C-alpha cells in the first residue's frame, strides 16, 4: 500500500536513517530501490532549512514522539518543493521503536496560492488606503507623494517619479516632481523629462508603456545629448510609465517607474498603475479646486479688507480736507496783501487740490472712463501744488520721464498725497522756511523715489500713533505698486524711500 501512495512515503530505522522509499520517493529524488539507503539525505534538503530540520528530527528520535515539519526538498532536476512531513514511530510488542514511518505531502502549490492571496490582500489594502487618502488629501504636494509611494509598493519598482503640472497665474503651467524609493538628490542634477521617443507617448497622454528592458527598445538612445540614460543616473532596465489624464482629457502629469533588473513589471502591474493614475487624476482635480477656492476666499477677504481701509480713509480724507482747506486759508492770508489776491490764490490752490484728488477718482468711478497716462513729475506737481506756500523754490524735483497709467497714478497719488498732507500739517510744508527735495530714478524693474524734508519743525522720533493714511500708503506701495515704502525720522527732517514696480506704475 505504501509503495503505491501518491505522496512520498519512507521508512527509517530507529536511528533515523532512511532505509526504504516508495515509488514516488524514488522518482522524486532520482534513486533506485537499492540506492535509497545509501542516499545522503542532507543533500536533498535546502541548506537554509537543514539545521532546523536536523534539530527537530533529533529531538523526535530522542523523545519517540510523532513529529510534523514543513521544509523544502530537492527534486532530481534540482528544483525545490515545499513539503509537509509527518513521521510516526512503529513499536514492537515490547514497546521499542523498530521503525519510523513518514509521509511527505507536496504543499508548494498551496503555499504559492496562499502567498498569492496574501499578495492580493496586500495590494488591495494599499489600493484602498491610497484611494481613501487621495479622496481626503487636498494638499497637492502631499497627495502626489502618497500616490508615487503607493505605486512603488504596488509595482515592486526600485524607484519612481511623479511629474505633475501646476497652473500658474500667468495661464501657463509649471512642472514639478516628487520621488520615491531613492533620495531626491539622485534626480536633482538632471533636467526635466522631455519629449524624446521614449517619453513622448506618456507626456502626450497616448497611453501606458511597459518594457521588459528599455535599453533594448528601438526608441531608446536616439536623442542628444545623452543617447540614453545620462551618466550618473539611476540604472533602468525594467520600465513602466503611465500618463495621468483628467476626465476632460488634460494631461495633468506622468508616472515613471524603473528597476535595474529586466522583466520586473507584468500585465498586472499595468492594471494596478492604470487604476492608480485614474485616482491621481481625480485627486489632482480635487486639490486644484480646493486651492482655487482658497485663493478666491483669500482674494475676497483681501478685497473686503482693502474696501474697509478705503472707506475709513475716505472718511479720514473728508475730515482732513477741511483741515487742509483751513491751512490753505491761513497760508494764503500770510502771503497776500489784498482780499482779491487772497481769493485768487486760494481758488487756484483749491483747484489744484481737486486735480490731485481727481487722479484717485478712476478707482472709485464708473469703469467706462477711458484710460489715460501721465508722468511721475507731473503727478508730483499736482499733488504738492495745494500745499506750497513759499513759492517755487520750496519744492525741488528731479528725475527721468516715467510713464504712469490710470491705476498706477491712483496708487502713487494716494501715497504722495499722504506724505504731502503730513508735510503740510507737521513737516517741512508747515513752515515758509521748509523745503522738500523729490528725486526719482530707475533701478532695474523698479522706480526708486526719494523724499527729503528740511527746514520744518525738529523731529524727536517716529509718531506715537500710526493713522489710517499711513496704513493705506503702505498698502498701496506694497500691494498696488509692487514695492515698499521706508521712512526715516531724522532730527533735521523726514526722509522717505519709495520703491514701485515700473510695470505696475504703467498699468
């Protein structure tokens, strides 16, 4: 019966030496009936398992108890199969062990199926975890990093990269990338992927590419200057790449994976990567929508803050206008000798003040007004004219012709009107002896304007309280003019440096 069992069956003596094997045993190890006792059983065991098998077998021989073990055995053709081995002692009438009888059952197929099921479970868990993360993660950088990390796990790639496109305010898209499996430095010294014959199908969204050995692909190595992988680049033989395409057909990015050994990617890996690329496309769409919504919220919040500041400033300006008018009347009275002369001078100054305020008007008036341009020098003249009390010599200005558009004029006028009003109330223009030097120049893509006051009241330091006007001046300089404003409160007089973008000025 044992001779014809489908499993490997054998008999060993009390010392554990195999003395007989059935037909399946002899066929498996490649021995005849007579050769079985002479077979070195250590040679048919996997060296990695042999110490543990020997330990268990010796323990069973000493205890005389049945034993069960799992270990691989070498077949006659050199292949190893995993077996479940059960051995029981056969005792005589006196209770002594005459023989050990064992059966080895091939469980390699079951083991492979179990391993495959475990691998499928692992892949499913990774996919589910990644899908949940992609659906929940609204930060684009974190989301794409999680996608490429998951893809490396799913495909068994040695390394992977995700090149993705991010729309910019200019309307174009910038390309960024993230790496998995290797340090980012391994890619940082190399240029971005370009539309070579290998990369073009992926970059243009034509479909997935899988190559057992990309170095043997007819499209490989045809583009200068590298003619293949650049020197020092990570070695790639197995190659797998997929485009990330939105529902609208937009190529949002590309996934690239490599392995230094050939033949590492399979059709199953293609399926997994295609599913992951679809998830990534949905995730990028969600992240873009979220970031766009956040930008809209921030812009609306900023617009509301600007509106409130302007409303507060208008209220301040209305009150300040009366103070300026009163000051003008006083200055005019001191410099004229008759009522008629005073009336004429005061009327001119009030009209100049109206002209200066009219430069701000396009920002709050209807949008159907035609845009117009002026120059920095002319704008300064209009803003300062209402505040001059000591003739033309009180203001000195010097600088090149710099063109100023409607929006730029409104913003610059707001800044100049603020500093001029403060000069008239507290600084050099509050005294007949006061003088202001205004100069401007071009530095690169900016205009730099210097405002220097002399001859006014002594200055002990910066004011204790900053008013609405100062806030608005800083907001206009930084936000609308794309520059900055810096004030130095020197004892001999205030000095101001204003920087403004030439592009913003001309707008």
